[in-house]
RNA sequence: GCUGGCGUAGCUCAACGGUAGAGCAACGGUUUUGUAAACCGUAGGUUGUGGGUUCGAUUCCCGUCGCCAGCUCCA
């Protein structure tokens, strides 16, 4: 034991014959220790249960990446003297380092130079060395280098914690560690992009330049990662949306998709399918207005809590002498001056007639609930609404179909008694599972998003109760969830359903939210069996969430090759020669008679070209008709690159009809 | 919104101070074709938009609109 006291982690492992060529660190419980770290306090560091950590262990990846970030910062300061360093953590996809460079911007050419310098440093096989310093020593060293950001970081380190520097070659950085033993372990390195980022993620603080990169212990692992990125690029729904003629955009309607005929067929197919499930699960669909008096949003709380995301609609009498007034801004404290100025210029603003474009369906569903005197016998009342919503999203967050300003959701609100909540949550779980399975989304993770730290409505007791009910509903189904503290909606906690797509990326789709607030704000009541009034509970729920956003996920999940039941064209009929066209047309007509969606290619092209043309649309099937097929009254069927052989027209109708049914 | 980058034919891209080009798509013709691109021809543009610099601007500068990346990961 006495011997252990002055030994390094590496020496301990070596003595036990556990130090391998690819050992980058040691695990002491969950702590990761540098190999060269001295075990001066063996008891607290847990020297007795050290296990080696191999470079290809996933737990070693953050070390590899963070060490690479150091090498990058070293290279940047060599090439661009005077550039100050800030932070450079390992992240899920690699690492980044934020720099304050005063003399210019990093260009793509700079990235190539930095990467080349990094390779030189890595090739020198420089060991990483940890040294601890006193706060005063650290401050002196950083001040001497003019590293003002590091000084700020130093001041944020709690008193009593060790202050350490990590050095490789001549370059050192204030750093907690741990690191790989030497630069030799950094073999798969690539710088990917440069972007702006605020110091400490705060928009009021200086904008720094962030260089992103990724790193793996081997070139092979890096190559695999780059291939994955390429695959993601190939599946990008914005690219496929254009190539497959699914949707488009126009600058006169920013972030508002136009669904082209092929895309609209998929969109409507999804909605039709969801309607059949709604019928089975006891939902009633309603259709509600787009624009409401401001009073509705004041009542619901959206005017106070959600106005920044709302579009405001005004009648033409609110248009001033200087044109359309940006009314939305005029109702903020900062806008008061503009408002006064506009009024002085003769703008006639009818503040009492301002209307809000709906951003959510819940308030209008509350109005519907209150259209009748409700009995407990009416509950649960499940109101579904595919109504179009508009939300003003900040320009920087817009992205293809996944972040838009107009969309519709597979939205529904369930009004029920407190006693009915368990059954409603359970039924929703079943519906959601059914839909996800139908769409081939098998991997689902649950998260419970709790009360936001500010800006939320309702009492602590209501929130605690709602959160507990959601948590219990998960346990009742034998599932588990992860907590997302503070991520709830302003009116209630959310259960979020995250799915993993075909290439392993997670997406949040469905939600289930308990809301005790809206029923209170709208004074909703039902008459119980005791003949007394009671307040209903309101559940907000969506299976796929925004259909636009879901389509972005689904297009990438399927790479644009939709299943028969959703495909815009289920089979493309191509003929060998013109003389086969009448047969193909007749077959197409027969398929349409069975509610199928065929497409006949009557272009003047050779068969090979037509097959290629059809394949680019990624239909489930391509059917070839030539002399042999006409003779035998059928088609030669092809799925992707696979030849399925001859099918009679009867067999084709039967096969397609079976596959066109909604999955169960 | 902020920082940086990018807007050229329907699509993918050239030209980067000196008359704006290609491939695919479109259109016309020839060909009647057997499983991922037949051949010939025609047409298509105030280079996102407004202004400025210049003898001359797609190219340089400024504004504006749109698109793309990032702005959450903490020595």
C-alpha cells in the first residue's frame, strides 16, 4: 500500500500487467484518470479498483476529442498569434473550440492549414502532462498570456477545487482533464466547420468564432463517421423534397411549405390513416377558425405567455397612412413609442379589434366544450383537430419542413374527469404505439418535461400532481422515462415521445400534456352524477406532432421510398413499345377502380430509360409490359433492383390491394 | 434576432471587371425500343432585389429579401 502512494496510474496498471498499447486512461469507478496521474491520495482516488480504458472504448471518446481540441487550439495559436482561447469541450458529434480572433475570420482555407498543423503536432507524439498550480500561479500565467477568457473561467472555479493545466509540447491550457497519454492516440481527426457562437452562449456577450471538428481513435472509425454524415446528407428531406417533387417553398411565404401533388398525397394519406385510428379510439374531429379575437388569447394566457410567437391579424382599418403597421411589435413595452408615433401620423389602429392567428388549438376547443351544458356522461370528450396553425419562429431557427411557420398537428384535446385520466393516458399509449409501429418507428424513448423555471401558469400543487400522474402512466405500461427538468409547456408538464430513425438519430414526435389551467381560465364545468358542477381535466396530446415536421423525419427515415399505403404512386407501369400502351392504360384504369394509385409512363423512351426514370421517384413497384406480358395478361414486376417475376393482372391487383391497406 | 457563408436557366453547376455557358429537364423531329440515361435539333437569363463605384458590374461596395451553418453540450 505504501508503494502505491507515489505511483502513477499507469505504473499501477503496468505492475498488474493491465497496461496495454491502446490503454488511454484508467477507470476508477465512474471517474476517468490520466495514466500519468500520481496516486498521492490512494484512498480517495480508489487505486484499488483501477481498470484500464482502451482507446476504442466509447467512454474514451470524450478524451480523444477533448485532447484533439487542445491540439487544435495549439495549432490555431501557432498560425494566428494573438488569438485568445476560451473553451473547447468534447460534444456528441466531436468537439469544438471557441476563439476570440481579432485580426480576421477563419476561412475554409484556414481550416485546412490548421488541420495540417494539427497533423504535424500529432505526428510528434507529444505526451499530455497535468500540472496543478495555485490560484495565484494560474492567474499570473494566464494574465501574462493575455488569456482574459481563461481568467474569467479561473475565477469561476470554486475555492478548494484543484486548479490544473494540461500541457503537450510547449502549449498548455487551463483544463480539468483527463487527456489521452500522448498525441499519438489522435489518429482520426477532421475539422468540419466554423460558425459564430456567443461567449457563454449569451447573446449579450461577445461573439466568438467556433471551429467544429470531430475525432476518433482511428482513421477507420473517422471514415465510418464521415460515411454516416454522407448518408444523412443523401437523406436530407430538403434535397429529397425537391428531387421527388414533394414540396417547395417561395420567398414570398418564408418557412411556409407548398405541398406539391406527390407530397400532398403522402400528407393526406397520413391524415386519412390517422382518421381511421381516431374512429377506433373514440375521437371526434372538429374544424375550428383560423383567426380569433384577442380576447380568446387573453383568456387562454397565450397573449401573455406566447405572444412573441404569434401572428396578429388586423382588418384593413388598422392599416395606417404609412402602410401596414407591424402591429405585433406595438404591444410590447418597447413598441409603445412606435405606436404613439404611428397614431400621430394618422394610423387608425383599432386596438380593441386585434385578432390572433391561432398558434394552438386548445383555446378554441375550450370554447367548444362550453357550447353545451356538459354531463359526466359526455366525458371523456376527445376533440381532434387538424387545423392549420401559425407560429412566428425566429428566422434563424427555420429549417425545411422541420421548423416552419405554418403547419398542422394530429392534435386532440381530451376533456375528462380526474378518475378517467388513467384510462385516457393508457389508451393514448396504445394508439401511439400502434401508429409508430405502423410507420416502422420501433425505438421509442420517453421523457418527462417538468415545470419551467419562469413564466408558467398554475399552482405548485397542480404541477406536482400533473407530473406525478404522467410519471405513473408510464410505470403502469411497464416503461421508463428520463427527466427533462424545466422543459414543460407554460400550462403544464409534458410527456415526450422520442423515436430513433433508420440511421440512429433521435426525434421528438408525440406529446401528452396534463393541463389544469385552461379548464380554470375558461371556467369549464360538467355536471357530475351528484348533480353538482365539477371541473374537467384537459389532456393535450399529439401522436406525430406537427405533420410537417413528422414528414421531414419520415422522409429521412424512409429515404423517400414510401410504403405502398402512403406512396404517391404505388406502381409505375412502363411499356416496352408504344403498342403495349393500350394494355397498360387499361390496367391502370382497373387499378384505379380498386382505389390504387398507378402511373403510366407513356414517354417516347427506351425501356432502360423508362425504368431509370421511374426508379428515381422511388415507387414501391415498377411493372414492365411487353409482348410476353400482354400475351399472358400480366406484368413483369420489379421492386427496387429486384426482379419479382411475372404477375397476372389479377395477382397484381390482389397484391397491391393487400399492401395498400393501412397497417394494423 | 445575432455571427458567418451563399443567391447565375425548371434542376445541378461554370464564368468572377470586358457580348452569360454546360449537362439534365422542357419543346420539335427521328427511332418502336426487354429492365437505371437512344440520336438530331429548338427554345430558355434585366445573374434574388434596390442603390452606389466604374467607360463598362454576374463579378467590387452598401441596403434589402431569401436560403445555408452555428448560436444547448462549459476550465
